């Protein structure tokens, strides 16, 4: 089905959404006040481009809004996004997805909320990044964590170090050698390539491997990979920006948290809002300052300033000091693959989180089965319920007959989860979790829908 989509704001989030959605052969219109950003879209994608203020009635009236399926208001300015959303709905747009930075609009006591602007879905990139980083801290040693089936099943990413006992052994050998650690290897990133592994693929040093397992099995999966979770007590957060403050407020009761902020005025402004976290004024790139703060005693260092160059350099410095877990936030999604290789433990991008959230909404609306796109690892997850008349039963197939380019990772039956194996017969009503490349998604639908 061809969709008509309008994107207001083509910064990192808007540009990357344009890149992904343009592959779907949708009719895309982008609006941005910056001629340079508009030129970037024009030079790379087949999209209609309008230079102007996305909150301008005059600009928005140029578009046939009743025929627009989605308006995505994605600028960095909340007020622009809110006004654009309201004008567009009055002009007849079918659905609005709005990016907001200020979380006060989501409070129960808020005087106005997104519904007052006729917004169907709100994306909070900073809040999404905070949640992702917090999950990594509470499951330390992971590079990425995603939830499925209401959080009882997790996808956990781990980077294989030199000492990992998995290296040189095949996927099948590891499964047979660890019968009491239920797991499924869903994805491998090797160099710049991500792929669905088959049973005879060998684990390599520096692979980023993504395992599916039940939440209570994740610690054993981490140990199996040679990356047991560390005990986190002391946390240093670099940057008192939105993400840093959200993290400090959420973590301060469970850990010893301090925020390092170079701007004294900013530190004073927000220091009093944190009852159980310490605000320290100093330069996170100054090794003398870091030594004075006993940085080597930190279990976890989180670099979340607005300047990604600062985050990258600070992460390398504290890694040299021996900090056990280093989490790095970046804005430019194109850097993710490169930054993964520099030695930090985990890389998070609020912009990637926002892109994935928006794509998930659009795909869920348009398809009969839930599909999530993980843009940073170029893989999709597909959740599907086994239907009575599906080809899988008609052809009397077994689990081993499922093509290797799709990975059946988990089965939910009568509320209980199970890792699939060749001895298990699928049943009508089973809920299945698959991972696959986007181009192979139709294989899953064709077999089970």
C-alpha cells in the first residue's frame, strides 16, 4: 500500500526517516526552514521538498492534507511541532506523530497535553534514550537490550572479547554444550555486516552477537558469552542535559550517582533538583579533574553531553582509567557503526530510538502483524500468530524446514515462552518471534499468516 507522508523537520531524525521510508516507495513531502537541509534531501531521495516554516498555515495549506496518511512533526522545537500538528489536523490529515523534547506535556497534572493538539502518537527521543541506557546499566555488560512479549523476553547484544569461550565454536556446538541455558542467537554484526546466523556459523572475536532469552536467563547467557554482568554501585554521568538529568533522577535511589557538568550556571540551575545525586562542576576531558573525582573507582560512566565529539573522547579517556562499563550517546546515526569499534561498551542514539518508534507505529498500522525495524543493526523483528490454514501446516513442515534466512527465536504458548528446537511441534495459536532482514519479512508472513 502506497502512503502519503509529510515530514516536518529533516534534522537527524527526519532525514533518517526519509531515508528509510523512501525505500518503501511512499509519496514523501518534507518541510524544513533550512535550505541546506532541504538540499540534502533533494540530492539523496525522491521526495517533494518545501523550504519554509513547518508551523506556518500558508506553508501547510500548500499540501492536500485530506490525502495525507501521516504527518510527522519532528523539529527540535516543541512549539513548532505542536502548532504544526494542530493546523494539520484542522486541514484534514489522517494521523499525526509528534516529536516532543519536554516531558512536562506527559505529566498527569499537565494543563495541556498532546491530545489537545489532536496528536495520535508522541515520540520522546530523550526519554527513549534514557530508558535504553538504564536497561543497559541494570543488565551491565550488554551493548543493547530490547523487550518482547511484554518484557518477559529480551534481545541482548554482547560484544565478544578475546577471552570469550564462544570464539571458534559454532552456534550449534554452543547450544548443545549449554542445554540448561535456553537461548537463541538471532543476529551477528561482523565488521560492517549484519546477518542472520545459521547453525554452522562460528563465533569470531569482536563479533556483536544478539541473543534472545527469557529475562531471568539473561545473566547466564552473559556468563556463557564470557561477559558476566558486573556489580554496579558508582555511576558518573557526563553532562547535565535532558538525558543526563532524566538518568540521574531515575538512578539516584539505587546507585551512587554524580553528574559532571562543565557549565557552572547549568550545574547550579539543576543541582538542587537532585536530592540523592551529586552535581560536580568540571571538564570531563580534563584528566586531572577526572583523577580528582576518582574516576577509576566508577563502575559505570555515561557520556550524554550535547556534543558527541566530547562524548566519544571522554569515553576513550575513562576507558583508559579502567572504568568497567562505558555507555556513549551520539546524535549522528551514521557514526554508530564506526563508534562501536572504538572500544566503548555500548552506543545509544536518541535519534535512532525516535526513528525506530515512528517506523514501528507506521508498520503496525499498515500490517496485520507487528514488525519492528532496528535501523542500527539493519534487522527486523516479526511477531506472528500461527493460523489454522497457514502453509506451514498445509505442507506438513517442521521447525527445521524454516528457511535459514529467518530466525525463529521464541515461541509463546498459553502464556509460557519456549526456545524453539527440532523436537517441538508448532500448534495453532502459537505466538512466534522472528528476526530477519527486511527483504525476507514476506517469508514469515507467507508461511504462518
